[in-house]
C-alpha cells in the first residue's frame, strides 16, 4: 500500500471520528444529519420543525397558471405573511424525462394545494425520513400581500450544497427573517448530483440540467409572480456557494437573459484555476459502476440508470467519495456540446465576461473571512495525518487543494512556500491559521476574487464586493470541545438572512443576555441590505430609511480602486481583499483580466 492510499484510508476512517464535528460546517458527504447540532452532540436526529401557523383558512392566489392555496406564517418580528410551498414549476422529471431538460409547468388542471412543504430532491436517505422524491421540481413563494397595488421587489434564492445536497425547503432556508421586509421571496429546488448534472459530452446527456431547472423556475416567476404581489421587472437572483456559482452562470447563460435584473453571489464563482470542462463522462461511469450498470457507452449508462429507482441513485452518493480525500464536490457546469437543444453554457465563463457576452446587472459578490479554515484542524490536530501531509506534501496537496494535474508538484511546492513559509505543519495556532487560509482560498477565495475582478472591469453595471467577518453565537463550524464558533465559516452569512430550523433555533428579536442581541442586529443589517438592493439595485440606504444601515457607505469596486466592505460588528471599508496572498495563484495559474 503506497503513502497516498494510506492517506485516503486514514481520511475515510476519520469521517467516523473527527470529521462529524467538522461536518457541522458543510455538507461534506451529502448527509444533512451530520449538520444537525443534536446529531453532533447526542447522535439523535430531530424531526424538522414546522413553522407555527394560525388556524385560519389558507390564502388563495389565482395565477395565470391556475389557483394556488397556501398557508399563513409569522415572521421573526411577528408579521403575518402568506406562504405557498411545494408548487411544481416543471413537470415531474421522471420516467422518460429523467436526465432530460425540464418541461415547464404552464397550467394546473385544478387548484394547487401549496399549504405544506414539498419534497427535497434525491440524496442519501436519513433517519427520520427527511422528505425526498424525484418529483422535486418545486418552489416556495412567500409574500406579505398578494393584493397589493404596489408590486414588491422579488428575491429568488438558489440553495447551496455542492450540487448534491440541501434543498429550498423552509426548514433549511426559511422566510422568517426576510419577510419582515416588503419583498416577495422565492426559494426553489433543482435536481442534484447525477440526476441533475450527468454530462456524457454527447446528445445522450449534454449536461447542465440542474441549471436548466433553475431557468425553468425563473420563467415560472416571470409568468406568475405578479399574482403574488411581486414585480416581475424587479427580480434579484441570489445564492450561496453552489447557488452563488449558479447566479454568476445565469448572468452568462443565454437561456437566462431577461429573467432577472440583479444578483447576490455569496461564496462561489465558476471561474477558478482551470477551464470549465466540456463533459464529465468519468462521473457518469462512476455512477453506473456504483449501481452495477455497464460503463462502456453513454447510451448503455443512461438506459441502465433509467431502470434504477431514485432511492438507489440518491443513496449511492457517498460512493463518490470512496477514493478522494478532500474533495468538496464533483459536479460542475460544463460547456455544452451543440446537439440541437438550447445550451445553458455555450462558452467559457471568463471568456464570456471578457468578450461582453453576459447580462450585466448590479451585483453583490462576497466571501466569508474564514470559508474552509476549519479543514486545517483535521490535519494539525491529528499527528498521523499531520506527519503524512508533511512527508508527502507534493502527493497529497493536489487533492486537498483541487490543483490541476499538470505541474501539480511544482504548484504544491510554491503554495507551501507562500502560505506555510516552507515550514512543517504543526499543531499550533499559527500553522492551523496558515493551512486554513490555503484551504479557504483554494476552494472559494480565489474563484470569488477572480470573478469580482473580472466583472468590475468588464460589466457596465456596478459590482459591490464584501467579506463577511462576523462571528456570532452560531456557525456551520463549531469547536468540538467548546461547541462555540471559531471564525466566520462557509455559509455563516446565510444564518442571518434565513431561518434554518432544521439546523438551529431561530435568532429571536428579544433574547436573553448578550451576545445574542448582536446576532439580532446582524439579522436586521443583512436583511436590510438585501431589501435595499432588491428595491433599488444599490445596497446603500436612501436618506431617512433603515436606521440599521445608517453607518453603511459601501463604494462599488473599481479596477483601479478595489474597495470592499467588511461586515462585522461594525461596517468598515478596506481595499484589495486578500490580494497579498492571492497573487501567488495568479503566478501559478495566470488568467487574463
């Protein structure tokens, strides 16, 4: 057994010991249970909580597609609003529609019961039977008033999860914070993993169906949102991580043109170290092998996978990690072949931006201060892994930091010099911090940096850049000993925009002693920024509006004046976010801006 294989085996074993604590910070192996605080501390999975709803008859909205009956919810501050959940926006992608582009749902044959949550898309089944089904192309609409004469700005949220997990359900990304503002919120599901992103490189499975699901949902919004009180001419698309990459790609995709007017991209971008691939046939083969299907041709793979149940496909997800140590995700957008159907992505994203082949809209783009800093602890606090990474750095680093195969040894050496000062990894705060920055930059920071710099140079619309640095009472990473946050981790900014009852109690407006009141203030500030941006296309408040933003003066990013907003206990403006350490990536993997 070689050193690399030993490292992989150690890592796989560590998933059952150290990493469950880490996995409170990310859907690392597609298992939401490991994200649940109760699961982390007691091993008990709690049933998803249902928001409190008054017993009054549910509201009805008559849309161009048909009547939809919803339910009532109460916001964080006690505002009553209408909730329409689990609405099909496309035909069920089952049978012959599996692995095919979505078919829009343009008309309902009878009144739609949208009073309860719809299922999430297939992923590994969990204790407690978290609701899932292949018939999952559903969206939720939350509105303060469906009869308002003044149409409200619309925010559409695309959920994170590496394109293989999470959902748009209200127990994961709930409306209870944003609906204290005068806006309409839409959250949506899209097909995940192989069901959404199988890409064989030919007409059998051209790819990008998960993104095309999102396009179908945006078309539904354009046709129907006015009936819910929303303004179809003022739609902001937003997303975190995988959802953030989606937001940027919708700006580039010809399929999405005219379907939205502003964007919020949190911790993700499709522009990184290498070009977007033109196919992912090897992932199709992997999926086929996991389910005992032939792997020789695209047609044989797809025909066999169509005979499998969605449960078999969903539950096979963890098999994709059997030979990889630090992979975050596998599925990605692909530059589609021209096989006679509309292409979501016909050109490389960076090339599209440089050539002006994109929909220029006002954009908020951000990353968290720490992102994946916590990944370092699995190495620095484990002597076997630490010693092995030190002795086999040039073998292990390419996998851990998603480096291209070409010249990977030289790139690994240069990164060790830049981040670790060419010193051995040790169990010290300094070493953990340095290694954590390398994880965060390699997976998120570099991509966001490159996209922000591209767009501020080539977009005719303003780009506002920010770093979320606030550390509150909750985090997607909590120290396994103290059970307290240690930094602003990946996804942590979403904690103050959405209620997440599956994962943690809501942030109350009136809480017990400090520091909880500061969390309340962060909810007020984050939702105010989103509302102001959705309403005006600019996050800066208008005079006399929103006192919680009175200290906000956020300049747009310019090529020659690369300012960004630091979001912490106070707002502050700085320049050249992490450019001192990111310049090494431009040296190793040059890219034209």
